[in-house]
C-alpha cells in the first residue's frame, strides 16, 4: 500500500458520494509548506529524527518530504468526519522516494 513517511496510512469508509463504495485509502494530508521552504528550514538530521522507525532515505535529497512539511493528519481526518470513517490505521515500515 502506498503510504507516507510522516504518518500512518489509513483505510476509510466513505459514507456517501459518487466514489466507488467501500474502503478508501487516504494517501496524505496535503502540504503545509512548499518543497523549497522545507529544504531551507530542515536538515537531514531533522529528517532522520522525524522518520525514526521507517526504512527510507534520510538524506538531503528528500528533505522536501519531511513529515513536518505536511498538515497534521488527525486534523484533516477530523475535518472530514462527516464524509468518512477511519476503519483501520496501519504502520508505515518502508517508504521509497527518489
């Protein structure tokens, strides 16, 4: 399953709407800062700390993917509470980028 390095992937059930009924995967929360801003603000050491426990690249070439560059997933889910229900949270073990 595609996931992200900053939070656990999750499966959701959609309450209503035009999408295919059944389980949906929420891929991510969306960015809270641009890729360039993330590269300027964070270091490879920051990336290593924020991705501890996930097998992934932890070098300056992927700083734009640092978890802190993304919105808080729990806030995003709470904002969608009338649309979907989280039925399972998974643990990210591996993330491949670049």
